[in-house]
């Protein structure tokens, strides 16, 4: 038996490759499927099953493409309904993969079809669970994402999840390995650990949601408290995973059109496309196409696209290194943004050489910010997440989370200069580019973010203990 976790840091997502005696099962595959097929070929094995823990909201799974290419059976848990051929497992149904057995344990709560897959080794011993979004390390799945009946609240789903954990997962032995679908950084939970594999016994000790003496009411309160609004693209990804989607290769071919500067500008005007500049933030602030937004490929690219662009069908034009265009389009496709219409041939250098209009963002180091902030009364905005802000922030700063910036534009002054910072300098440039697009040309970015600001003598404040 061989189990491989295939972890994608950009999405904080874990897919799994399981092989036994020439047969393979894949759990929650990414949309690009070549890796799984190549791995099975290398092992001289056949992909037999594709197990889906639930209808994912934060990424487009590769189950449909993989099944079409291999003939493998797609398996979902009870209550799931798809528009393509799939096997809807019964609670407790067993599937043979070589010498091992995988049992579907229906664990609703995150969503109603959510299912944990229990793997028993060749001797019939419980070896591990693939817990999807039912159980994370340090957390459990949020109960507000399901496409649920109008009569079912997030509190109802949280109560159902409480029962699933206590009746199906917590009775398992402490040495059972836990393989979750996500880790720290995913929007599918609130407080996940940075580790991606653990044993159940440790989770029973450290995971607040698995406290032995926890009441149902306490669980519901703790799970639902402080839940922010989920990204707008989540239900659109759920629909793609339920109903089907275009092959990723077609998406890449369609988007990989090199457009000369004049054609690029015409395409932007005629299609209403958003221009996404994926270069490093230090390059972006020095010069960019007016009305473009920065979301760098080397940061949390795909989740931030999903958080800030509300419609997956939105046309997109790219400014990117030519050698990375396919990577950018692929990562957009992972979260369902399939409508890339082309990229700027020759990159931003070609735009400048064509003597076209450019814009810039004033970005200053923390030392200069310290001096200016001491001397003037300009507003300071911290665009980190709420938890980061509450741990520690500048006493003089106001908080506007990046994910909600377009809904809070009124908080920013139109006439006086103001400063924006994040943790390390990536998110603040995203925020600054959006503000520039919306006509706030008086924004000043603080390079290096709070990590650099903490080294200054500016007064700090804590809301909660770190």
C-alpha cells in the first residue's frame, strides 16, 4: 500500500493518491489530472475510483476529466446529486482497492453530502481517514457553505456536524491517521494548523471541536462565532463540480493568445475584461497599465482572484512573464475562472516601448513611514485579516480587510493622502491597485508591511492576546 499526499500550497489543498496491488484510488483531485495518470502509469497501476469528499466550493476538482480519461468510477457520499455519471455511496459502503478497503462514512454538517473515507489495511485494521472538510487539523469545516434547503440554518448544519464527529470519527482509534482536504490558509475553516497530517488522538487533545466534554450548544456557538462572509466564487465552483466544466487544456489554449499592446488595449475595451498583473509587487508599483489590478502569481494568487473578482465568467487579460502564462491560466482554472482572453505579448516592457500610458503607486519603506506618520495626521489602513489585526496592530490604524475592500471604499479619504499596509507587502499592493482603479490616487503603500513596521518605534495595540 502506498499513500501520497499531493499538497497544493496556493489553495492549501490536499489531494491523495492511494495504490495497492496495481489498483489506484484518488481522493479530491485537482483540475489538472496529468500527474495522477502519469503516477499510475509509472506504478503499472490502474485508477479504479475517484472519491470526492463533498462538492468543493473553493476549487474545481478534476474528477470529471480524470474519469473520462481513465474510465474510473466517481464516488460521492449519500444525498449527492450530479449531472454526470457517478456512484452515490451508501453510508458504510465498502470499496476494494487492491488489498485494502475504503469505507464511506457519511459525515454531513459542512455540507449534507460530506463523506469521510476510512481506509483499512490488508489486515482489516483502521489505518487512516480522508476527512475532506469534515475534520481539519485544529478545526472543522465551516457550516455556512452548503447549498442547503431554505429551512436549514448554519446552526442546524453545525449541530449535524457535531453529531457526525461524535458518532463517526471520534470513536475511531487514536492511532488512525487524519488526512484532511485543507490546511492553514484555506477559507473553508477558521483556525487550521500549518501541519497537513496528524493522528486522531492528537486532534482529540488539541482540536477545540473534539473536546470530550463539549456540549452540542457549545460546539454550535464556537463553530459559528466570527464566521466572515465566504468568497463570492464559492457557490459558482460548487455548481461546476456538480454540473461539469470545460477541459482545462481547452481553457489554457483559449487563454494563451499573445496580444500586441494595441490589440491588448482594444480587447480590454471591447470585452470589459479585467487586467490582472501577476508580476512581483516591487515591479508593479514602479509602473503598470492604468486600471489594472495587481495579484502576484507568487503569492496567494488563485484564492485572491476568487475573493476579489465576484464572477467566474468575468473576462480576464493578463500581464505576466511569458514563460509563466500557462501556469497563471491553470491556476485561474483551478478556481473556475476559465475566461482568460489573452495576455500582453512582450509583457509590460512591450507596453512601455509602445509609448502607452502607465500609472505608478508611491511605495515607501517602513523607516520613511515612521517619520511621516509621526509628523502628519494622515490616515493609516491595515488590510490584513481580522485575526491578524486583533493579535497586534498600529494604534493609529483603522482596519479594512482586503477581501471586503470594495464594499468599504467610503472609509478611504478622497482628498488627503493615506497609507495602506498588510503583513509583508503583497496584499497592500493588491489593495492599492484596487483603490487606484477606483480613483484613489492619494494612496501610499508601506513596503514590507507590518513585519517591517514592527521594527519601528510607532505605538502598537493588542485587541486579544497572541
